[in-house]
């Protein structure tokens, strides 16, 4: 019999459950958080929205949290987008997508409510510096950094395309739209017959950058001061690598950070870090993409009838008979005689529409705490802009194909000993049409430069593309046909082979004393570039008579059989080793670190003697409570290209820092400020750019002059040089045995700030750099001795400016958004240059900006012949109405060197960039705008602005710019001088100097990069065991706004034009 107590107990139990439910008890929710590969992600803050309940995911990505049905969970991690998910089941799986920006940032305002949970730290708390990493908290220098997404989203063949507008202080100016390769053979009789190497022919080895000028704070390649590139700890200019292999790129700008570069410490360092080995499950990343290219900034040629009409006008202005009749105008306008009166738009004829740029990248990484690896394989194919012919069994288009394999492995031999090994290999194959080479042998080729020069200068009416019989058109004046140069001149192939190996060893000596370590590094790389020349030349023909009736063809030029030549065009071997020992330890509130290092870089280029830079460095740093910081460094550096006894120099730098936010008073007064750090560095740095000015300039150099034979050889008619008149060896330039490195006193002061729970970040820097012992030639040299004077260390220059970076990154629900911008103001001044005594203040260069243009000031155009006849003149030329009116500054009635004055306003340059973006529900979008203001641009290309340049007893093409020429009817609105035929030196190159008339406002901004992508939902991919699929589109150079219209503000013709790229791709993660 059941006990009477049973119903009572059951009733009490039911009532208790009801009370619990009514009181809001919450069941536990479990789940797993994964990264974008679908692998478990540790350290994710998981919290219940609107409550303080929170937890952190474990190593297996799992989490457990009390949350009722319908609650919203939020997921936050410094490296991933904020995500919130509504609870619909007891078990959830959440995938987080990586942030676009790599800015270190705390979880944000929601973290305030999770005060019982220890929040995850920043992504690493480390920043890349010379040959390693350091704590961002103790770093005292000036640095700008971008991450993988900012670089990888750029649809381009080189990482340099991703840098404009990204890094404060770094200006990356594009000068060409396609990589070029050398076609000049190294081997010649001069090398093997013992001829002295000319002082202006120091070996220029293989280059990895033919498309950009890279300058830091106003210093660039024009002065031999472009930043030192360091790729994964190796001093090599490896720019031509896949942007998707990049982990981060940083630019170091201050003297302390760069001091270990010794005699190159003035130049700054571009730190490029590719993907590194990481422990964990295997990550497999595959990206395939392809984009269509479009040439930008091409000039608009005049059609044949306008060309003929305006050429007649130019001839009449010169007092010459006209070249064309009304019948000619009618034939050109109506296209009734395409062979006798051709009208060929060569830009539309030989330029291909939308050539492709394709890339494939595969990356695999993983490992354990003992051994980790990463392997990257990439392929790139960039097609050129020229048309091809199906009749050719070979490719004649410009083309660049690249294959790279890069592997790294890190092994912890034991808890103290780590070994890192890198093996890198690259094959790069270039192709271009044979082209022409002027008056040289056609078999020598000429390639793309000759075609682009011909494209700019050849008139639309010069000759037809093809004759009725299919032969190439031409005549006695034009013996080479542009189409024949593109598709009928054979081809040239360049093959670059590059191998690099790098070994790093590090041993912790904690058993000796805690914090002590030693490290060694060594790398060797060899690069070789060869050329196969299979160019040819095709004869051209001019049709006489009526097509198909009484046709005859006259041949011009000559046919040359296809060559088959092989040569080496560049060769280089780089060797580097580094030995270092350091100590890093904290004693209570006191932190001490020290390092000593010795390194040596040896470079052998082509047939030069090797160059060798050796550094002995040391530094000591101290901090108190990670609040007050002091650091000092010194370097003894030597370069063997200076004279014995003048090769070594001493350099030093120091820095101070104060983390104000760790002061109790500051926390009380400004609780909304998360971080406020002040820092300053000062140092004496060097720039060993002696090779830029000559090859061993401290030694006497001689040059064979002819009618003689080379030193060290016997006489042979085959060895006689036929390009001079006597039989002597002449000195080329006076030696400078006292040549030394350029030096700089540098100061950099900055602040780092963050607000609103690290959602708003600010960095500002001011720099003041005084350069002295700058290489220059004396201005008061005289020519009596008959040879050139050397460059000497006599100049002084000042570079100063400011840089700011501002980033805001936050979210509204699942909408993550960001804006990051930077700007730099650069001002320069010549403090001293040795120049002749100048009676007129406007002639003096000292005190002006570095690189200041000087020339004639133009006060408009002469409007009447009488005004032109009575105005100041240039000897040998009588101006007319419509010519430029030059200012006679000294009032002597003659325009000469005493009337040269500084051109332009000389205002500080301002470079800027702005990146905007958002992500929501798997959709991503980002855009980069970059530009410059206060820029002045000198544009006086005679083929574009003047037209009708004399060539081949004919006149070159004219472009739409000449439509604004001066004529009496539009004198008030004319934009260029009157037309002349054959070249007007008075207006366009008076006395071979500049004029203010052609100095224009060079301001511009571009929508440089736009990227849109969609990540497929993880729930769709999970069953297929795919971590992620992203479908994306991207564009480069999508829009440009320039103050001076008609040409591209960066790429000047006849360089290969800037390319717009519209790109589509897919990314798979496993």
C-alpha cells in the first residue's frame, strides 16, 4: 500500500519547479567558437547581451554559459569581428570572421558588464622591428603598420601597389603600369679585355621595382635614400611577391628604431613580414582570382583631318607653304581613300581591350608546439596591352608570369633552443614584342619602349596599317610600321631565377641567468636574369596607284631574319649573417633589457667588386613599472666602398617615453582615455649612398678612347674602338679620396592615444631632420681642366614635418564598421649648397625647398606683334604674337640665366589616405582613397602639348591639347602658345630651362582600391567540412579626380600607362 506521504511530496516538488521557472532560472547553453577556417578558437569573450554573465572559450573553442531561450549571445575577440547570435538551441556553433584592420583593440563597451571575467589580450602585443619583434608597450619610436587584409585585397602583381595611402610618412608614387626588364647584355669585349669600369657604371643588379618611386618623409631614390627593405629578416628588395602572402608591412621612421642599420640608418626600414608558422590544426587557404585591365591616362589624338588642318596653320605661322589641300581635308574627313589618305587611331589599333591579370595562391600551415610550418605557393600571370596575331606561332604580347614557393619551418629542439629555416624560390618569365631599336641593328630589338615612343609620335595619317595585299603600310619617311612592331617583330623573353635560404638559431640561457639569450642568423640568395632575343624586322610597303587597278608597291626598310640570341642581363649574390646576444628581465617594478649585435651584408652585382657593409651595434633599455622608459643605442658601421681609413663611422640614438595613463592622477581626471603615451627619440644617423654617385669614387677612373686597344691586350683590328679620335686613355672625373657618408641629426616626438574603450585611436608625430655632409658638386667649378669635378660632402638640408593617424572601429549589432585615415605634411629647405655668387636674390638656391625648380616666369602670351617685337628677347629668336612673354627680372632686355627664378609656391606637401569599410552577415566592403595636395606638376611633353615635332622629315602626331592654342579669335582663353611646326624651343624649352607656364596644380585623389565580398554561411559549409568560402570582387584605380586634366597625375608618357583592374575571385578555407 502506497504511503499517504507520496502525493504530498509530489505536489511539493511540482510547486517547487513551478516556482523556479517563474523565478527566471536559466538553463546552460553550450557551444563552440571557430575561426574563419572552421577550427576551434580560444580566448573569445562570450557574454549575454544586456547582462554581466560572461565566459571565455577554451582551447577547444568550447564555452558554457547560463542563458535562457531567446537570449542573445555576443562574441568578441581582438582579431575578429564582433558577432551576436540569438539562442535557439542548447548547443550553438559560431564562426567568427577576421577583422579587416589589425589595430590592437580591447573588446569594447560590452566588456564593462563582464567584470568577473579576465578578458583576452590583444592579438599579440608585439610589433615588427629590425630583425625581430618588441613589445608595443615599450616601443619608443615612430612606426606605421598595415595587416594582411589591407595588402591582400589589392588586385595587383606586387605588394607595392597596396601601399599608397596606407602608411603615414611613406609616399609610393607609381611611374609605370607594368614591370620592365633589362635587355642589355652583361657580356662584352670591354669586360674581358681589361677595360676599367667607368665611374658612372656601377653595377645595377636585378631590380624588383621598376614601377614605383618610394620615398619616406621626402627622401627617395632620386637621392639614393629609398627605405631599406627587410623581408622576413632578410635585407632584400623582394617586392614582386603575391600580396596575399603578406602578414604585415611596417615602416620604421625614427633614428632609434633604425640605428642598427648603421651607415644606412638615415633611410628608414620597410619591414615586410610574410605568413609565419603557427601551431594548431592544418589551415589550408586557396585563392583564385582574375581581373580585366584597362589603360588609363591615354592622350586623345587628333583625327587626320584636324591634324592636317592644324599642321597647315603651324606652317603658315612659320612662314612656310602649307602641306595639305582642300581635297586632302575631304579625303581625310570622309575616309574615301584609306590607303592614300589613311586615318588610323593607333591607340585603338594596337592596344588590346581588357587584358587579364590572374593570380592563384595556396597556403598551408599548422603544427604543434614542437614544430610548426607554413608553405606558400603562388602563380601570377599579367598580360600586356598589345594586340596579337593568330598567324604567329608564339606570343608577341607583353606578359609577365611568376611562380613562387616559400616554405618555413620552426622547431623547438628543446625548451631553450629554437631553429627557424626558410627556403624561397622564384621563377619570373617576361615576354615582350621585339619592337625596333632606332638605327641599331633590328636584331637588337627595342621592345615596349620603342613601341610606346612610336605610339606617342606617329601621326594618324602616316601610313595605313595594312595595304590591300596584306603587307604592312609604310613609306620613305616611316620605314617601320607600328603594327609590325607589335605583331611582326618577333619577341624577347626574360627569365629570372631567384633562390634564397635563411637560417635562424636562438638559444635561451636561463640556466645561466634568467632572461639571457643568444641568436644567430644567416642567409644567402642568388638571383640571375637572362634574355632570349628572337626579334626580327619586316619590310614595309607604300601602295602607288588605285587599289586593284594599277597598283604597284614600293618597299622601304628591310626584312631581317629572326635572331636567336642568348645573353645574361643581370646577376646578383647576397650574403648576410648576424650574431646577437641579449638580456631581458624584470626585477619587481624595474625592467631591463640589453642587446649587442654584429652583422655583415655582402653584395656582388654583375661584374662589380663586392660591396660590404659591417655593423657592430648595442642598445640598453630600462623601464619603471612599464610607465617610464629610457633607451639608448650605438653603432659602429663600416662600408668598403670608401677609401681605406675612411670606412668606419660612429652613430648613436636615444629615446624617452612616458605612459601617462598609468599615473593615478590621470586615471582620476580622464577616465575616458584608455591610453596616453608620450615618446621622443634623437640620434645621429648615416646614409652610405656613395654608389649612387659613382663606382669607387675615391679612385682614379679611365676610359678607353679610340684608335687604340684596351689596356692589357695586344693590338688587333677587331679590338679597336672606333668611337673616338685619339689613342689615349682619359680620366673621366676627378677622384674624391675624402668621400664619406651623409649624416643626419634626427629628432622625432610623438603621442599615442586611445579613447572610448579603444575604439578611437590616434597617433601623431613631429620630426625634424638636419642632414649634413650631403653629396653635391661645387657650384663655382670652372671647366678649364676639361674633366668633371667630383661630388663632395658639402651640402646641408632640412626635412621637417608632421604625421597623424586616426582610426575608429566599432559595431552596431552585427554591423562592424571602421574608418582609418592618415596624413603627413612634409617641408624641406636647402640650408647650404655651394653656389656661385649671385647678384640677384631670385637666382639663389640656398634657402629654397630641396629640389626646387628654377626657370623663367611667364606673364601670359604676347597678344600683338608689336608687343612681341618690343619685349625682352632670347638671343637667336624673335617672338611673335601668341608666344610666351617671359619676365625680364633684371631689366636688361635679355632673357637668360639671370632671369631664372624659383617656380611654384613652394608649399609643404600633404599626403593623405582614408580607408572605410564595414561587414555584416557575411558581407564585407572596404574602400581606400589616397591623394596629395600642394603638389605642383611640370607638364611640357612636346609631343602632347606642342605637337608637330620634326621627325623623319615629317611632323609628329598632335593631340587634343593643341586645340587650345593661341589664335587671334580666342586670344583671351588660349591655353597654349601659337602653333609652330618642327619644335619651338622658345616656348617649350627656352635655353633648356623650365618656365612657369607649364607648372600646373598637381593635386589629385584616387579611389585606389574597392573590395566587396560575401562569406557563405557556416551552416551551409559545415557538413561539407569546408571552413569557409568567400566570393569577392575588387577594383584598383577605379576613379581619379585631378586638378590638371588630360593626363594621369603620376604616370607620364611614354611610360606604360596606369592600369585600372576589375577583379573577381574565390577563396576557400579548410
